[in-house]
């Protein structure tokens, strides 16, 4: 079975965002892969697994420098 992409929201999470924030949330969802890649590179993180988050994307990551565990939460701007 193929591994789920961490940089893409599952359809159910995308549907929750659209229901709560309207059609403008589509742009945030579409930009998520690039946003995650940029932040992971900036903070030298390796995304490992998706965590909870009903209107966000939460990822368990490892710091490349020392292997420490951290969480990265990406939320849609409210404005």
C-alpha cells in the first residue's frame, strides 16, 4: 500500500476547512506542499508523520541537526 503524502491534507480534513472557511481555503490547501517544504528547509526539519488537527496540518518532525523530536503546526491565516 502506498504511503500517504504528509504534505497533502486528507479529503476529510480539506472538507472541514472548506466548510469552516469557505472556498478561499482551497488556495491554502493547494499551497500546503510548498509551504511545508519551505518551513522544513528553513528550520532543518524532516517531517515523519501526521498528527491531529481538524483545521490545520500537524506533523511530527525530527530536527536534522540533533535528531530531536518537534511538532510543526500549519494553520490557515484568518485574514
